[in-house]
C-alpha cells in the first residue's frame, strides 16, 4: 500500500506516513515543522484560500507566538508569485499552498512555488487532497517537501489519508501524537491495515485512470462548510460580493458522474430558481433596474 501511494506521486515508500486523512496530514505538516524549527524560525507563509484545517492550524500557531503571512489571491484565485517572494523573512520555515482549491478548482503554480522555496531553503508543503490522482504530481519534479493526501477524495475509504515527508533534504517534524512510535515515530497509533490497503488500491486505480485518460479533467469536491451560514471565505478572497458569496452553490463532478445526471441537475436548478424568483420581491426590484446595494434597509 505504501508503495502504491508513493508510486502515484513519485516518492519513496519510506516517505509515506499513513494518517486519518488530509485534515490530520495538514495539521502534522504545519504544526510539526513549525514546532520542530521554532528555536530559530518563527514565520510561516500560506494563502487566504486554504482549507479551513490549514487556516485553523496557522491560527493556533499564532497563539503560540508564530508569525503567519496569509497571502491574498488575485481575482482568478491564483497567488501572485512576486508577493510570495516578497513575503519571505530570514526566519521563514514553511510555505503551505494547496495544489487545487476544493471550492473553485483553481490550480496553483506548484512547480514555481517549489522552486522559489528550494532556492531559499524553506520547506514547501502542499495540501494535495483535491489534486492527487486527478492531475499528474511528482514530488521531486515539483520540489514538494510535504504533501497531504486524502483517501476518500480518490475513491478510497473514509478515515484514511497519508502525508508525504521528504527524506533528502530531510524534513523534520515534531509529532502531534505520542505513543508507540509507529510510522517512523511521526504518527503513533496502530495503523488501520484495511483502510491503508484501500488507500493503496485507490491510488493504483487513479494511476491507471490518469494514464488511460491522459489527464482527468474533473475534481471531486468536499462540502466541509455547508452547515455554516457564513458566506464562502474563498469567494470573498477572489473579490466576490457578499451577496454572491452567500448565494453560491458548488457542484462536484466525479469519476462516476453521467451526462444524464448533469442534465437532470441543470433542469432542477432552473426549475427551482424560477420558482424562488417568482416568490421574491427582491427579484422584481432587480428587474426594475434597482441596485439592491443602494437600498438602505431599516434596522428592527
């Protein structure tokens, strides 16, 4: 299984550590590197559009005294590489930038980021939960030092994932979990063999699919914040207005999605949007040319 995961990303099987999923892998990478090198390096760079578990890990490090730079993104969702270069400090230990965004599907320039980090001898971590198995990734070619992988995003079991940790140049982590020293001392706890086998098999199938299709042009999305009434922070970061960010719906298209299902979804959306517009006095105002942003709503 370790070999199957490693083969998918061009790694050595000894560099693959099994975890409970990409959330744990992201926590391990960010907190682990930060805490190991904290005696001389207290600065981390990430982006405003990372997955919540990356942003929350960074916030918890801020409470420990670390300094975090949250890079903005452009309207197209990409970071500006010049802004990244300007953000480095003498005590920067880690840059964490996701490969593919789970809400808007944007692919960051991972190779360029990897080269910038390697030239400065700063470790580069990427949350690749939405990229692994969908687009070709080679950790050596892209100069990635740590990579987070999720099982269920590539049709493997839920509750398992992996973290790639580079051996040369060696990345050192302070473990989050203490115990029997499994997984090279980085992740104590009994490895769930059936889940690891499932992850390995999913990686092998993904490898075969990519080779037969050239590149898979779809992403499976994860609805991690649908229970919240907060507008999408990712859409706000790319400059979407509050009302648009509040009223957006994300559709995930996967390996088994059919054209019939897409047609059905389109028809249902049209049907329900029409129904809701007929009920909405605001829609009538829009039709009359009134800019809703210009309305001063009375406070009750």
